[in-house]
């Protein structure tokens, strides 16, 4: 399944927002800025920006208002990929069909590019003048992003991942790892779109949290299934690598059939959680379906 | 020269604030939180927190109000040291008299600890409830911190540093590197203390910027001089390493005598820039003198 034309247009919009948010590569330090742009602008589905746009659209926020937030969450995602790919981490040389950042720019520059990208995401969000929310909400958004990135979020998930290599996890440990590692930033993206759009309804924010939690896990199960079903060319990254690296995956722990069933259950849960949000939530529903059935 | 007793007390206060700001090491993921605490709580002069306290004191802000900011800037500093010490960067095994983070926890965990610390600093600053400033000022503080950390700040300086190894820099290129690498966070620390204390006077903020700029460079010159004058035990890190690594330093480029003269000139400039700020600025003056004459 591909993205709908409307979501494809928003994905392209996110690319434009990202190109604008990044320092141009004629600014010093040149090599660092080149590495940062290479890491972020190399394609990708832009799922997290799409979640920002789709979540904001529920409350009628225009894409213009959401561009900087969309850029900020994708910049965080891109930095995490650069660091995950490092030799000391997953040691991967291929990402989105291109050599990884440290292959092109060297390990030291890749570490720095990731570091600078993390700072840039906070800067972009803190500087966002188009946002038009009150300063207290703006601060809440910065809190949301920082929590999602830290040791109780994405970085914590990566630490669980490191600790898990070569070990036998049970299903709940595997889930915890992914709730942190990819789930935290996905949930934050959904929440940030809603906050930017002025949503202050705790029940709705909680429903969106359930939506984000569910598609975050669904995304990972689909990822694990693709790793054994698809080939490297289709994925744009090394296929079959999880099994080779003895990484715990859903198919390895639950079996392929149970993993597929869990994927369906999570997608259903995601859709149910936003059932009452009306027609404006259709892009969020499209994204839930896309996450469950994407081919790369 | 040692810190005055009053500044020593504030340094201990910063340690307490840091221990409180960090996740306890009985929280999961355990190893990550242990690495984060190891990286931050291993001693150090706490210069940046002291600058926050001293700058806030100019406008009569109490230390209580400044604790979280003091912790945030030191957490950023600690993260930068962890990443600088990595094998792909400066490859250093000793820091503050102890094995560096990657020696104790491994390279992957050290990368993650640095990443999580950067996020934590923003979280601590965004979450700061004791601050009591208006939300717009609070946002300005987050902007200040993010700018200081990114590619036009600390991470950018590290990139200049990488590019400089083995090359012949002139004095202005060397200065640019340090204005970014250590200067940005030092200037930010001074500015954050003032903003937290409610200072909105642009002329005063600009004077403090000059102060921070001057002591930032003075700090680096003193560092370079200590590297050739002091021994490893005294420094708590490997002495003589700059020359061995063929790193550009002030003594190498200006000569030792001219470096000492520049250190005096910068200290004088720092003191002059805050001359009109009265008796409350005495701690800032003490810090300028300390930076110029410290023995480790």
C-alpha cells in the first residue's frame, strides 16, 4: 500500500520544511552542515511529520502552522538513525538506499551531525513563530519533545535494544523496548500536532495517545515482518539483518502468524481510539492503515 | 588559585541539583541511567553552573531559583565531554581522574548516554517550575540553550576542531573554533542566569555577552597553557595530549608569552565589561579571576 495522494503531498511539504529548517551547506562549519543535510534530506516516508499534519488537521490546523513542528520531529528521527547506524551501535552501511552518514562523512562527523541535529530540533521548535499558540502551550510542546527523546523515550529504547542483543526477550520486554524506541517519538508527533492546533481536551489527547501507542507498535511489527519478507533493494536498507544480528523481533518471539494477528489488532485499536473524531481524522486513519500494510 | 568559599559552596549546590535532575539509577534502563550519572556526577569545577548562579545574583536571583538552569547547562557540558572522549573523536581514556564513560560502559552506551543527557537538559529547563519567569522568557531561555548546543554553537566548534587536526590554523581561526566550542555554552550560561533573574535590559545582556565571550576564550587559553605546564595527575586528564595530537593551541600559534598576555587582556576585558554592575557582580568578577589563574 502506498500513501494517498494527499499524504504524499504532505510528505513533499515536509521535505520542503526540512530543507528550510536545516542550515544551508554554504554556512560554516561546512562539513557538519553537509552531513546534517545528508542525514535528513535523503528521502524517507516522513511518517512523523505526516502524523503532525494529520493530528493537527483533526482540529483544523493548517499545514503552514505545523511545518516547523513537522521538521522538528523528523530531525530528531534522522539524528537517531545516524547514531543507530554507527559502527559501535548497529554498524549499518546502507540507509534509504544510500551509504549511511558515517560511511560518507566519517564516524566523528556523524556523531557530531547527530548531536547538532538534536539541538536543531529543539531550536526549530522553540523558535517557531508561525505556531501562534500561547507560550504555556509552546513550553508544553518542548517538554513533550524532550521527554520523547530522552532516557524514558527514544534513547532509553535504544539502550533496551543494546541490552537485548543475544538475549531472549519475552513479548512484554520486546514491547517495552519498542514503546520507548520508536513509540515515544511517534506518540509525541501525534500529541504535538494536536497541541499546536489548540487541543486542550484531556480525553481527546488521551485517545490520541492510544492511537500513537498502537500505530507505534504496529509500525515495528510491520518493520520486523518486512525484514524477513522483503529484499534489500525494496527496503533501501539491509534486509534479513535482524536475524543475522540475533536481534529480538516479533516474528522470532511470537511467530509470523501471531505477529500478523497482533498487527491487525493494533491497527483496529488505533482506528477505534479515534472513531469519535469525525471526518477530520481521516488522514490519521489513512496513516494507521498505511503503517499496517506498507511495503517498505 | 582556588574558588572562593562562597563559590565552592555554590559548586557543591550544583552537584546536589545535578543529582536531583538526573534519573536515579534504579530506574530502567538501568545501564543507561548509570552511565548518565557517571558522566555527570564525577566531579568537575562546575564552572557553567557557577556562571548561572553568579549571573543571576547580579539581579538578586536566589540560588533556589537557578538550580535547574545550573543543572541543565552542566548536563550539556557533561554530554559534550562524553562524546568528545569517544574513540572516533579525541579517544581519551581519562577524565576528571577517572576512566571515561566509554571505557566503563562501552562505546555504544556512551553515545546513548550523551544523547539522552542532551535531551535531559532541555527537559530539565522546559520543566523548571521554580523558575517563576513568564512563559515568553522561559521560551527565550530554551532558544538560548538550543542555539548554544547546535551547529552554530558547541557542536559546530567541535566540527571546526575536527577539521583543524593536523592543519595550521591562524589565530583568528583558532579563536573562531573556541568561540563556538566552549564559548557558546559559557555565554549561554551567563545569559540564562540573567534571563532567569528577570533581566530584560539589552545593554546589560550585551555587556554580559562580552563578559562571557572574554572568559570563554580566557578559559581556553588557560587550558592550553595548563596542558603544557601541568602534569596528568594535577589535571585529572592526560597532559601534553594537545601537542601529541598535533592540535592547534594558543601557545603553539601565538607562543607562550603572547598567550599569557592575551589571557590577561581577555580577563581585563571581562572585568571592564561588568564594571558598572555594582557589588552584586562580585561573584562574576571572582569567576573571571579564577578562570585566568586556575591550576587545573
